[in-house]
C-alpha cells in the first residue's frame, strides 16, 4: 500500500478526492430512500411494494444516464461533464422532498436515476486515466468505497436527523452535494488520456460491434454484481424494520456497522487485486460472502445479525472494490467514459427489479424478507465467481500516455 501511495502529484490526489466524493454523495442521495420506504408508503397511503418501484425506476434509468453523460464525456471531456452531472443529481435529490404524491415521487426518482447513472463512468475513467498504474488497485477500492460511504452517511443522517426533520427533510439535504462542483472547477484538471480531436470521430455503435463479445460478457458480469449489491442492501433496512421489528436506533446502528465493513472490504480487496490479480480478488470476495449469509439473514439475535451484516458487506463491496480498475482495464480506450459506465448501468437495469421481487415475495410469504434476501445473495455470489473465473485479466494494460 505504501508503494501505491508514493510519488503522487497534487493533481492526482485532487482527482481521486473529487471522484470519490462524487460517487459517495451520489450514493448518499440514493440510499436515503431505503431507510424511509415505510414512511413514504404511509404518507402516500400505499404499499411498500409500490414505493419500492422508486428504487427500480432509479436503477432502470441509470443506463440512460451512463450512456448520455458518458458520450458527452468522451466528446467534451470528463471534467465539465462531471460537474454537470453532480449538479443534476443534487437538484433531483432535493426535489424529491417536494413530491406531492406517489406518481410525482416516482417521476422525480426516475430523473434522479438518469443523473445518478452518469457519475460512475465519468468519475472512474477520469480517475483511472490519471493515477499511477501501480495505484490502480488501491484507488479502485477507494473509489468504489464511495458507494458504501454514501450509504454510511445516509445511515448517520437517518439516525441523527430523521426524528427531527422527517423523510422530506432528509431529501432536502440532497442539495448539499452541489458544492462539489466548486471543488472540481478549482482543483481538478482534464484527464491526460482525453483527446478531443479523436473523441469527436468515435462511433460508439462501431465500438460495440467490434467488441460485442466483451460487451455481452461485461453485461452479464455487471448484472450479477448489481444483484449482489442491491440484493443485499436496498431492502435490508426494511427487513430489519418489518420482519425483525427493530427500533429506529437499532436499524441505524446495524446499518452504520455494515457500511464500515463495506468500506473496509472495498479497500482491502481493491489493494489485494494489485498484487494477486483482479479476477482472484473478486472470486475470493464473492465466495467469501456465501457462508456468512446464514448469519446475515437468520441470526437469532442482534449481535450475530450485526456480525453477519458486517461480514457480508465486507465481501460484497470487497468484490465491488476491484470493479473500477477491472472494468476500465477491459474497456476499449476510445470509449472508456461511456463503455464501462453504460454496461455497468445496463447490468443495473436488468437487476433493477430486485427490490420489487424481494418486497413482493415477502408480502406474499408472511413478511419473510430473510429468504428473499438470502436467495438473491447466494445466487449472485455464485454467478460472479463463475463469470470471473471464465473471464480475462487486463491488470497491467496502459490506460493513459
């Protein structure tokens, strides 16, 4: 790790900080919803399954954002498009607080999903093209840990502020990430790999045709990855509230704990991937989660449930911690902002039904969220291990001149 951190320029540090904060604050706005699904359902006099459609819409529309903002970033540069994207997801997160009814709520969360989908691909390409090659593994884990960091921040906001300001007040905080635009504008330069003259002539359709086998493989991989993450995250607070009947304080405490595990897992496996390879690190994390599922979903008391939650998210986000580096290394260089982000978010689109499936299963089986959660976690972990085992390694490829 010390070797990976040595020799950095000030510019490289600013790029990593900006990309990490961009993904963290994006995730913060997204995960606020998972804590208040029950409250939103009560406000609009509807079911949890109906409100969980907001999660599905957000995930389903992320590919559109990834494609649109990725194309813009490949043509006009990573830096200006990153600022535009941050501004939009902050605005839509804030607007959620003023939804007048369920239809308006779903519409706004759909718009938020488009903006959310654009951040990952743009930020990841900017970062991986800027940092030293020896640091990619560590930075990959750090960048992806922004996602559970945002979840952790949402957990803390729910714990401290929800009793005071309610669910609408929580979403009003969603405007705060817009301040990141000022930091990007003053401290972050354009990617050294971005070539405006070449970028204008890139035909994304031709890129996909030329790399169709890679596109299908990565799409399958990212579908499994998104079931792995969203299948273990999005409905878990609802499981703790509805099936285990835990208090607001207990749910918040467990969420804080498992997000700390997620952050540590991303950093750990991301760093290990630099020495042992991306594929080996991902497989170890995915398989490592499987024996922990029993504690995570079925533990008889709070203490063991918390241990299981920490362990599962350590492994789930450990596998994810390798993805920013692995996906950028596999991607065609002429479309590195749009290709990884789009296939990632298309995987999200396919997996976007997860929340509705889990909620509907639970509501039709006496509130059994545990089985719905465990089934998805095990199936997704096995699928990831198999797909990565059959994939290829590109750890040492050159990303920037």
